[in-house]
C-alpha cells in the first residue's frame, strides 16, 4: 500500500536539509578546529555569509 506524500512539505524539508548541508562543505565547520564555542559560532556566521553572497551573485 502506498502512502500519499505532501509535496509542499517535502520540498520545504529538502530546502532545510540543503541549508544545513551547505556549511558542512567548509572543512573547519565540520571538524570543529576552534577551541571555544564563541569562535566556532563566529566561523559558522562567516561561512553562512559567504554562502549567501555566493547565491546572491549567481
């Protein structure tokens, strides 16, 4: 028996998953080289800004 899929919810879920996977391409974020939580979060911010700028320029 097949279960129906709400395509709108699935599209939003896919969008959220892709947003979380983008920063993982930055090796420093994935491996957590930073010693403090503050410096880690700052690098996550920098990576997020870099991703936004990239997508706005294309």
